[in-house]
């Protein structure tokens, strides 16, 4: 069974990582999430980042 955390919106992530004045493309965030997914997905890891379509992301733990 997977436990799921709270959903974090893309806007919340952008404001936390960059700042409220960031005017870049959302693709930057998606690329960074991809890097994080690769880092977290090891044979010994039980963590994963799930996409909540149209909302944002959440951390899932086995």
C-alpha cells in the first residue's frame, strides 16, 4: 500500500525554488522533477514522485 502526501502545485514549487517574479516556462520545472525522479528511483528506494494531473505533484512512499 502506498501512502500519499499532500499535493503541491507547480506554482507553489516555482515560488519556493525560484521566486514570485519567475517568468520562465513550466518545462523547466518538469525537467527538474524528472531529475529528482531518477535520483529517487533506485532499487532500494521506496519513494516516488507522482504527478497529479492538472494540479501538481506529491511524494508517494511504499
